[in-house]
């Protein structure tokens, strides 16, 4: 028996046809599975517009009709009114979730600290190189001073 996509019955990953139900073509989403809902975000201007429109409603049922038309809950309207009444237009903006990012001063301080540590490490390395060069120079002077009398003796014997 052939099923959807031309696979033989019992092929791995296929769905069985139940009771003569039509087989969906490949690429058509399953209507039983809902897409994951995304959180809505409203701008301050939109919130203010809705609050003003709700305040302008005078007849009974007009606010409910406005909320249904916009797909909003009455609790949102109440929350937005309280934010507006507190005088904080910024309170109407959605707040970013999670920890606050570090301030620009903290980022700059961290970069300067790293640069200072690198400079200190370079200075320490340079001091070691200078010390080693001094030791090599002293050793070479000592070797030259020891070999100088030997060369004087060799010249005298010639």
C-alpha cells in the first residue's frame, strides 16, 4: 500500500492513514499544532492613543467595543491609565527583561585595566631582557679580559 510522498507502508517517520482520512500533501502544516505565541509589545504612542480613545468613549459599551476591536484586555487599559496618571510616559514603554547591561564607564574601566595589566607585563619582560643583556655584557667583558692577557703572551712569543 502506497501512502503520502510515495513511501511504502511502514516506512520510518511516516504517519498511518486512519479510517480513510485524506492524506495531507507534503509541506502543509498540521492544523492540530498551534504555532508558538509571541509576546506582544506596545509602543508608548499606541498605549497613549488607546487610553485617550477609551477616555473619549461616552456611551455604555463603547470601551468594550474598542478593546475587542484592538484585541486588548481591560486590565491592560487599567494599567496604562495608572502609568499615564503617574506622569511617567516612560512607564508606558515596555521594559527590557533580564539584567541591566554594564554602564559605559564600567566597560571603559575594564578595558583600561586590561591595557594596564598588559603594559605591566610588557614592562616586566623588558626589565628581565635588560637584566639578561647586562649579565651577558658583563660575562663577555670578563671573557675578553681573560683572553686579552693570553693574546698578549702569544704576540710576545712571536
